[in-house]
């Protein structure tokens, strides 16, 4: 295994940083690490964190809408760094039916956070991008050799979520060229772990698989044939990678993902093994599957940062399954009768768009 370059997060000493979307899964973990290291963390989000109290991960929490420029400017005032993880998103069950809504919302947020960081004369700006930016033609084979950063061009993402992320990358890089703002961009590959969304249709595959592993008794449902492949990145590796990148001199987008690739059938069996149910049969049903094969190539991140994610899927799944099991038990004690063994597709909703006005939904 490659020996990793040592990294020590510089002490915060009260310096102010802003984490947009800091009440979300990844944002709250990054904010928590920064706060623990002495940074004065302002989090701005349009929702509260379901699994952490504000004092665990920030010094100031602004419950407001980053699609409004004035909100972003207020949050970024006097900040040394801005981390933009704010996005309207979810798993395939949400993305496939809400492309227009998330495109409007996320583009608005990205523009505002960049402009607010510029006006506040911030030093560093981190943007959370996604492996969804990659050209779909490079992801048609389940035996994916690993996507290199240049595979994003020519642009042909599978959906609007990926295209919106790619546009936001380019917008950030333009701000970095035009103004004294250090731009850092990471393309996340399926980040998962405890204290994140695990039900309701917006959860990602790892959380859904852990939930179903805990609660399935006769069979385990998988969308599609289960032969589509992915790599998965545990939250601790993600946080470490974001901070290493932000405090580096690397100004180009980097993959941030594990190179341990499995297909969904294997992934299901791994989740089931965490709860002693590896012999449960898999039931393949109709549902969105995404691209056929996606894996991270880590040559560039190793070259630029001297580091790559190391946590094995099975180790991350054990921690995630244990936490989700605790959440299910808590809800059931409170009277929940939900069938946790099923996943759902989120129907098209325009409620978030209408929050900017007073109109009634047309959906």
C-alpha cells in the first residue's frame, strides 16, 4: 500500500469559516471537524440537522435559503474559507424525477456562494462536486477501469444533476481565474456513513441497503439486475480528503473516492453479512439504476495530495448498519409501523421552488 503523506489540520484559532449546506450529511461532519479544531464555524442551511445538535458542529447556525444572494453574503461575511456543500439532492429515487427542480436550486446556490465568497474577500473556496459529472459513454461497462478527471470532457453526464455539477465546477474555476480566490474541487464518489439520511426516498444506496439488510426477513429488494458497479467512500475518508485538498495548493478538480468497486448484488450481500443474513435471497425489481459502471481512478489525488481513501467497504458498512439499526429501533419504540425493507421513488415536487414566492403548486 502507498505510504500516505502526513497531514495535520492547521489550528483554527478562532478564524471564521462558513459551511453552506452544513446541516446535511457531509457538511455537518466537515463542520464538526473544523469546530473541534478551533475554527469558528457558521453553518447555513434551509433545514436543521436531524441527527446532531447545532452546538456539536457549529458556532452559529443560520436557518435560511442560499438561493437568496443576501443570505449567502451574510453567512460568508469575514470568513477565511467557504465550503459549499449545499445542494438539493438525493439518491436515484429522487434525482430521476426531479431534474428541473434540482437544476434550478443548485445552480442558484452555487452562483450565490461563489459571489458571496468573493465579496467577503475569502481566501479559500471548496466546492463539493460529484462523480455524476462524468461522460455517460465512459460508464457503460460494469468492469469500469476507473474514471480519470479528464473523462468529464467532452461533457455528456447521464442526467441534469451531473451537468449542473459540471457547470458549477467551471463557474468556480472562472472565479478563481478572475479574482484572488483559491478554488478547490472534489468529485465525491458515493459517500456514506452514520448520521445521514437513511429513509424517505432521498437516501443514497448504502443507507438504503443497510436499512433493508436490518429489516428484510424473506428477501432483499434491489432495483435492476444488480450488476451495475460502484465504489463507495466512507464519511471519515471524505472529510479527511476535503480538508487535505482545501489546505493544499491543488487548483484542479480531483476524484475523492475509494477504488474498491463492487456490483450491487455483492454490495447487498456485504450489507446482509453485517447483520448475519448473508443467506437471504435477492429480489430484483424495476427501478432506476444509474450508469452501468463507475469507479474512481486515484492516480491524480495520490500525485497531488499524497493520499487516497483507505477505509474498506465492509468496515464502513458495519458502522453504518449498526447506526441505522439503532435509528429503526428508536422509531419502532415510538410507534412507527413503516415498512423499512422497501425503497421508494420520490415523485416530482415543486414545493422548494415555490418557497421563493407565494404561488400554489402546479404539479
